[in-house]
C-alpha cells in the first residue's frame, strides 16, 4: 500500500482488508504489553496544518504502538508563518527520514498533491483535507458500526442490510464525504439529513437519499445515526439558521433517541457541540459509540500504517500501475 488518500477510490476488498487488519490490531490492544515491534526503525511524521485532537493523537499512538519513531509537526509555531511552502516543509521533514507522512491540511487535495508531485518519497496518509475527505475517520466509523452489529463475527463482513443516517453540515464535512463512499462501497444504505443550505450541489451524483427533515429520517428506522458538527469556521453565516432553530429541527435529543429503533446506535466524529447538534442525553447514552470510535481509531490507524509501511499493497493501487 503506497498511500491512503480517500475512500472514493478504495475498493471493497481493500476496505475489508484494512478493517480486518484493524480487528487483529484491536486484539493486541487488550494484552498487557500493547506494543508490537512491527515498524521498528520506521519514522512517521504527523504534518498538521489544522487543529486536531483525536486524529493527530490517534495516529501518534498507533505509530508508537507499532514501535515507529514519531515526529509531530504543527503549522502553528513553525516556519509556515514565515511563508514556507508545503513543498519545502514536506521536503525538510523527508530529509529527516520520514517513511510516512500523515497530513491534515485546510486545502482540499493537499495530500494528493504531496503523494503525486514527486516532492517526497514517503507514503502519504490523508488525515483530513479541506471539505474533501477524511478516510481514516470513515474507516473507524465503519469498523465501529460493524463491531456493534456483528461483534466477534465482524471479520470479512461488509455492512449490507444496514441503514446509516448522516445528519448535519454535509456541505463542509469531509467526514460525510468519506463515509458516503466507504459505507456504500461496503453495502450500507445511506441517508443524508441537513438544512437545504448545508447540502452540496453535486449531491445528486452521490449514491444516497437526501432528506431535509430529521423526524422523517428517524421514522425510516436507521440502524446508525451519525451526527456532525456545524463547521461555522468554514461557512458564511447566511447559510446557517439560528442555533436554537438548528437544534430544534436537526438536533438529536432524548425525544428523538426514543423514536429511534432500540438497537440503533449514535456516532459522532467529534468534536461535539453539546446542546447544538447533540444533547448530553444522546451523547452519553449507552447507544452512543463516541468513545468506542476514538478507541477503534487507534486500531484502524495501526492497520493503515502497518499496510502502508510493512509492504502489503491494496489491489486498487496495483491495478492503477498495471
Ligand atoms: N474526528 C476528527 O477529525 O477529530 P479531530 O479534529 O479532533 O482530529
């Protein structure tokens, strides 16, 4: 596996391979000694141009559990403030011996540029680019859904027969995009629910149903409801109703939890804005998988780093080169 840039081009077999390796990694995390020697001598660079709690720390934990050395770069406090380019920043880190670069960037396409420009030879993992994709988030979400519904029988299974509703600011959400491609590749049915102003124009080309009414979506009995943060930092305020109006019409609260099937689950990629898109009742419910998502994120990122740095390659990558 050379790079992990998106889920749109990730085939079913490759996605299942990552999820199944993540199952193996998860098993190692219940042992007394969690560390594996697999990536000893390799160096992983976390190159973060946008803020992050879960993704950056999770990649760091994953790399360290596999015995890789980790270099953390944050644009804040770096020479980016003096005008240093992405090319020069990446090549500087490559010169310090990076084998893999995990990049989060505000510009959609920055990880693809890094992977295809020839600037660096390291493998590239997309940790979220602009409003485009966040592939490891979708992989950990799919892993979490599969684990909740199929438990110890998860290995090798896709998500056929499951219905996932993704609710909120779809327009600005790289998490929604990566989940739409991955969940449908794995056989799930996906419904998007949002205010009309927060739905992308090209959604008609996506393999999804779009609803503007959360209660209508809940009446269709989804197995999983994924609540999304409102990305005020990326939007013109004119797109957005008042917070009170948004919460009333598109927020998940105790009444809507009660209307969902009793075995349905609630996901949120974080960070949550309690009281806006999700109430404390819903966020802290036993049906909420928020902290399982965080824990599973380490296993999924261990799997991605292992497949990227230990030499196994997904078939779609090999096919592209053939
Ligand atoms: N889910 C997610 O990407 O969270 P962070 O922004 O904290 O990494």
